[in-house]
C-alpha cells in the first residue's frame, strides 16, 4: 500500500510530521492490522499519529502498545492527559483527602 491508498491518513501524517519521511511512517503504520487480533486498524493508526505528536520514535512505541492492547491507544487519543494546572489541582485534592483521612 502507498500513501495514495489512504489519503486521509496521508494528510494527517503530512500535518503531524512536516518534513518527515512520510513513506517510512506510513509503512510502519500499515504494519498494524496484519494480525487477526489487531482490530480497528484505521482508527488505531490515526490515534497513533495524534499521540506521536510529530515524534517518529513515538510511532514505534505506540505501535508496540497497540499490539498489546489497541484500546489503550484509542483511550489515550480520545482523552489526552490533563494539563499541568489540572494535574496540580488534582494532586492537591488527593493530598487534602489523605491528610484528612490519613494515608496509612
């Protein structure tokens, strides 16, 4: 398969990896979905591109994750990590609960 076979993924790759080796990235992404247990391949591939955020090494990482459980990749892409301010507020709330209830 070539980039022309999946124009939506090609467009997403071009936007996420400007100046990157799109053909190599596309080939790597196409490797997901070959095994019978690798489900929802088009959706997983799009999620991997989004999660990789322009870092080709992360494409390989998320491909490995998807091969173990593709739902992790889909969940992370659908619900990205909270920003730093939200994380600080959540940690403070947990610390307050632990102080109130005890942490042992």
